[in-house]
């Protein structure tokens, strides 16, 4: 019987694990199964294999590959020129085959063009006893070249740097000679990749990695419904090194997509394409889900990232009541702490000794730390606490783990027994922050063991894995969800976890920040995680434990590439939080509570206040989130009234489902304070309108009037809260 039970368990486990879809969140590009044609080259499959490091590369048209191409070699079109009567049967000299030949017994060959033809270069291969003189007549001047017997059987190239309008070409020698080939390049070199999507499709987004360097003059993208008439829809920068998303507005209906490379007429120059993806207007994130009534208020969903001591380098027990946790509870009711495992233990086999710590004697690894007193201050200030267990190869290398599942289980069990069992201080625990450089096998075992240890002493504790994403398999960061989670190690987790920043790459391949409504903003990748969760994990919720924007303010500069203005941080941050809430995100935490006291670099200027050295001065974003907390904190996302390029308008309701607040804004990327009249549908009675902020720090209450079944309101990019009677 025991053997039978074991066999049934194994069968059941494999059936369950076999249903796991590792790529459930990935939206397949429209060209993932396309027929792909190229003008030349091999490894075509690399263009659509999802690997942004592999690539297709063309052959080099020069010195001689172009000769066989009708689109490049003018002499392949015999309708464009005449040959003198004595040599009218010398077709082998113009057939594109450099091994065939024609005899020029008269010692002279004359070619006359019916209309002047532009030449960039002339290629000739000859066998001769005496020098062959080549005279090229153009509209402006004459060129004379020579082909000596010492050069026999070599394809010799004569270049016209600026292009010349040629009227005739004459070859003469004192004796007969053999011409293997005469070819002429009449335009810049082209290499092309054509995708047949197999049916007409809506195209609104192109993603590509297409770095080529100086040898490629330009890259253009064309679309067509019949493969004959092409429309140019985008230009790509050959110098861009990143994977660049390009939006097509409005969407275009087409079956064929062509990427055309224009090359310099340089010997051995090639074109290459690493990756090319075609999507509808939603791109790799897919269409957002239909909205659902929130089960948690905005106040129960909005959080802030912080650290021990709130930047003062002392325990929070030594801080006054108007700073630290007590100040930031005005913008959020959830607080996330970076709880370094190296502050608790030296190595995985250690006992952190939390009981000793609770008596003021520190943990095994840090004799001065007392998480109890720190977390109690936070909790007494009104925060629900998320402890992110931090480990990385700099401070706690993956090679330290030996019996990983057992060691991580012991740590998790000790933690949950102390912090979450009898008198809970911690409500959420994360198993890793961004351990993306960690051994993936080690992390998978840590997740298995630690989550089981956390759960053994607390059924209420919310357990999250490290931050991952579910939309791109070969991310440069290495944070793809299925590298960390599988059907074996997720039985005790409560949700999925991700970090989202509204960054993208521009035409030049530079990383930039964009408004959160932009289709390229990673805010929409929540969709992919929801899909993954529904497919594999019974639709457990999604948490965003980091989101934010970098800006100057409070005396700190912001000079790196993704910086936005202090004003934009305030309005973009609020708008992003509201979109995350609308997308069904369980909880979302702003990164960071303050600027970091260091040079301007990525994430160091994302604070709601300035840095320690600048006195933690409140930035505009602090006041925006404070107003959201004050006016929306007790209300639930109810429904979408509008969500389009004209305006974003969301309704919020009380616990009885009655709409009591509306928040509205235009999804601006510039000119944020420009007001435009917008009709908001619905028969709402508005008592007051409260803008979150303004660039001048002055009250900027928008004008609004009630119309028949709508509200006419003058909206800008500044979110405005409408109080509904």
C-alpha cells in the first residue's frame, strides 16, 4: 500500500508539473511564425529566435556579389543600353557570371546608354595580352582607366565617389581580349529582410535590435499588403545598440513587413539584424485586462521603500516623531525594508538568534542590530511592514549555500517564528530582492526551503519570491520569471513580485523615462504576470515592490539620462500608481523614500525628499502622494470612465460601492500644464476639484461645468480629484 501511495503521488506530481507553462506570460510576436526572406546571408532563424545576441548577417555585396543582383547591377537589364554591332553577341560579358567570357576580336567594345545612367562603381574582369583602355563618358567629363595584362583574371573595380551620369563606355586594346564580366553599381547597396505574416494583421509596435555601425547608411521599415506596393513606416538608427521599440500610430493593417538596409559602397560591408518583433499596438505586454472592483482601498495598496533608520544611520528609536516613519506615513501605509540576510547570519548554517536580539544583544552577525525595536517604531507609526530578505553575491555569495533547502528552511522558520507568529511585526516577506546574478539553481532551492520555513510558523504571512518579469525570456538583466520559479518551488508563495520603471529606449538607443501611459512603459507588463499567475498559480495576486522616477529637487541635482523634472516626478509618479492600482496590482511601493546621498545615477534621485545632506526636504512628489492618501486613501478603485489618448478618468467608490471620487488627467508627455476641455461621461454632481500639484506651486483648480449626462472639465497632465456628492 505504501508503495502504491508513493507511485500515485509521483504520478500526480508529474501530471501537475507537466501542466506548468513556463512561458505563459509571453505574448508571441506577429512574426514569430512568419516566412522570412533575405536578399543574402545565413542564420535567418536568429532574427526571430528571441535571443537578442544572435543575429542574421548578409553576405557582402562588394566586391562581386552585387553582380548577380538585378536590383544592383545595371548591366543585367539589357534594355538600358546598346552594344556596337561587331560585339552584339557578347552576352556572356553581361550575364552576372564572372566565369563565363566573351571574345572581343576587334579589340574594341562600345556600350552606349539609351539615357544617362548613374554609376557608383564599375567592375570589370578581363584576360588580355595588351593593356585595355577603358573610357567612361559622363554628362560632365571623361574618365580613362586601364586594365593591364598583369591584372588578368582579377575583378577590378573603378569607383565614382559622388556618382556619375554615364552616357557611354568604350574598351579598346591593340589586340583582341576576353571579357569575363562588366558590371555597374547604379545605387547604394541594399540588403533586405521580408516577413510574410501569412495574413493581414494590425501592426502598431516594432521592436528591434539592429546595430550595424558606420558601414550602414540607413535602415528603413516598410509594410505592404501585396508585397509590391510598399509604404515606409519607420526609420531605425544603425548606431543604436539597445533593443529599441518603435511605435506606429495609428495601427497599420498589412501582411508583409520589410527591413531595408542601405550600405556604403565599401568592400566586404555587410548588414545584420539581431532581433525583430512585430506586434499590435499593445506590444509585448498585450491588451490590459478588463478592470475589476478593487478589494483593497488605495491606502491599503500604496507603499514606500525605506531602510533601517530612514537614512539617519541610527535606529528609528532615536528619531523624533516628525521625521522618519512618522513623516512618511502621510504618503503611504505600507513600508518595505531591505532586510539584509548578512545582518542576521554570517553563513547559511548559522542561527540568527532573534531571541538574543530581542533582548538587545544583536543577531549572530550584527551585535548592534535590533529589528524588533526598528519594526515596532514603523508599525506604531501606522505602517504594515514588508521585509525583503536581501542576498547577493557581493555580501552573501551563492557558494555559501551547501545543503540549500535545509539551510534556507531553517532561516525562514526562525524568522517567521520570531516576527510573524505570536505578535506579528512583519506582514510580508520577500525571498530575495534582485538576486539576478545568483545561481538560478541555488535560488530555486532557496525559494523552496525558505518559503516552507516561513509558512511552517505562520499561515497569515504573505510570502513573495524575488522580483521577476514574464514578458521577455532573454532579458539582459536575467530576471525572467521561469529562471527562478517552477511548479516545484511555488507551493508556499502568496503572490508574484516585480519591479517596474517607466523606461524605454529611443531612436538613438539611449534609455529614457516616459510617461506611464506610453505603450512602451513597463507598467503594462503587469498584464504578463497576471497571465502567468492565472495559467500556473491559480491567479495569485501581483505585487510591485519597486516603481518610481528620478528627478532633481530639494537641493539635489539629477543629471543622468533618465531624469525627469521634479514636477514630472510628481505627476508621473501619481499617474503610475493609479494605473498600477487600476491594473489590479495588490500592493505597489514607491522607490525610494529619499534621494541617496551620492552622485547622480540611476535610482539615486528617486526620493520623495532630498538626501540626508540636503536635509530631507520634501519634493513635489511627496505632496502629490500625500494628497492621494488624504483624498483616495479610504476608497476603492471602482471603474474606468475613460482610458484613451484624450484622458484617463477613474472612478473610486466607498465600501458600499457608491462612487465618491473621480480622478482625471490627460496622458501628457510634454506641455503638462496645458488645459484642454474634455467631456467626462456620467451624471455626477461634483462638489470640489483638487489638483495634485502645479509647476508654480499655486492652487490651480480646473474649471468644470455640468452638462447633460457629462461633465465638461478643463484638464491638464496634472491629476485632479473630483469629489462626488
